[in-house]
C-alpha cells in the first residue's frame, strides 16, 4: 500500500528491496541494546548507496518495519535461545545456524533477517556487546540466593520443596542456586520432574535443564539432584554443560 502504483521494474529511482540482488548490501544494524522497555534493534542504510534506495526505504518505512520484524523475531526465539544457549559463544552458533537455514531457503523477504543474524554472530566489539544484551534479555544467568548462615546440603529422600522451605525459600524451580552470604558455600539443586529425566548412572549422569543453563561460576559448587523420590542424597560436581545438558560426576 505504501508503494502505491510505482513499479521498480521500470522506474530507476525506485528499487525492490526483495529482488534487487545488486543492492543486497545496502542494509546493516545501527544499534542493538537492551532498555527498560525491552530489546531495541535499529537498522540503517549503509553509506554511498544509491539515492533510490534511500528514497524507497523512506517511502516504504522499511527501517521501521525491519526494526519491528527483528524485535518480534527475537521475542519469538527467546525460549529457544534460553533453552539451547548457555554462553555468548553458543548464542553466536545459534544465529549462525539460523543464517545458514535462511540462506538455504532463499526467501524473498529475508534480507533484514540475514543482516540481523550476520551481525549477532560476527567477530566485532559491537556484536559481542549485542550477544551480552541477548544473554541478559533471555535471562541466561545464574540465580544465586544468599543466606546469612551456612547452607547445608539436602538429605536423602528430602523433597526440593521441603529443602527450599527449610533454608528460607520455598519457591520450587527446576534449578535453584543457593549460597551463604560470602558465596563460599555454593549449592545447585536440580529437579528432573519437569522432563522426567531418568537417573541411570549415579556416578556420571546428564541432566537436561530448561531455562537456567549458565553454569560458568558453578565449578566449585555442590550439585544435588531430586527425582520423584526426593533428593538422591548424592553430591555431584559439574564437569561440563552444553545446550542445556549438564554433565555431573559423583563427588569423591
């Protein structure tokens, strides 16, 4: 409707942003940051582009449209990012894979998405900053809850709800981080009830944890796993984490 009856096939001062491959590099990301109102993504027209591109983008309000598309796209992918990315490097891989899929499909209206994915997975300071904002936006972070007194580990058969209530917080989650006030005693509680993870081997096991998967500062933490019978009573150490799968090894 914004285009009206103008035909880019015959008018040299008007271009088709979907089909004019010669102008595929006219668009780039201007800003990518997290504000109180949410994730703010803005596009810009690269320098030294044809005047027809600027005029067309202005008339069709392309930059505003792309901004809205990008924000909605990230919102739609938020749970997937949170589920499969535990670090900024994995966010980079996530968008690299999306870019590969989009390029393979070769859709008409995908230039804004290609630009977005390319920007997020690039090796540059501004892209690295964008990945930090994405990590924060998707709530990929540890949730340490500190207590004044030393935090003791749960007992065998004790339910996660009972344990959290005993230490001072009975909000049940699939993963819960606990620590004393000095962060010298760290405990990570994992419940497998949501995804029905089977504990097949007590010495070495993989637990899929949705949502909270950044365990970068949990190397010195004690892990306890809860199943339908309560706490297994076994203390584990984290030996790896990838795509939300935490690899635990029985603590000697």
